C-alpha cells in the first residue's frame, strides 16, 4: 500500500482464500503427522482394532487432503501457464484491453499499462508462492499416506504368515486325527 497502487480487490480476495485454505491444510498436516508417526511406531507390536481404525481414519484424511492439495496445485499451475489469463486479471477494472494475436496490453493511460505490467509480475510471484506451498502440502500428505500403506502391506504379510502357520497346524492335526482313526 504505502501510497502506491494497491492490488485489485478481487485479487486480495483470491489471495485471502488461498492463504486461508493452504494454512488450514498446513495446520491439519502438522496435527496429523505426529499422530500417524505414533500409530506407525506402535502398530508392529500392538495390532488392535482401535489402532487399525485410527490408521484407517488417518489414511482417509490424508487421501482427502492430498487430493484437494493436488487439485489446487494443478489449478495454480494451469493458471501460471496461461499468460493471457494473468494479463486479463491485471487489466481488470482499468481502461485497457488485450491486443489479439500477441496478447500485448493496450491502455488509454500509459501509467495504467506500467501498473498492469508490474502487477503481472507480482501476481505470478504470488501464485508461484502458493503453488510451492500447495506442492509441499501435497507431497507431505503423499509421503505420510505411502508410509501408512507400507505399514498396512507389512501387516497384511504378517497376518498372511500367521494364517499359513495356523493352516499348517490345522493340517497336522487333521493328519494326526486321520492316523489315529486308522490305527484304532
């Protein structure tokens, strides 16, 4: 602000929405990460229904969070790739228009063109910042989810091994019973 031109109100609203959403995801991840790490540390030794339910709920939360962060990340990436759209945003509310073909900005007042060009750089930096934060949230959610899935796979292998051992003992008992019946 400081006496200079401010960002259009619409952009301030978009920035506030991005900031609010990403901060919420970052807080949720900060709360969720230690819980998931504790569950993963406890699980190999204490395989209970309660802990497995906590793991399921944590995984479900991570899937939703990762999906939403991924969607927003893609939207921001697409917007950053579309220079024409960013230029349209910059000339919003000004006496300017985009020239067809080369997407140059044409304004009735030269100062407005300079302001629009400065805003374009500012908007790109702003979007890149939120894109990086979004990618960070998405990556962290994916890493935690991968760890949880690996633990589930490990548990499944362990349970399968136990089932095979039970089946082996059951088979030995059946053979023993058959031999006992045949001897008598």
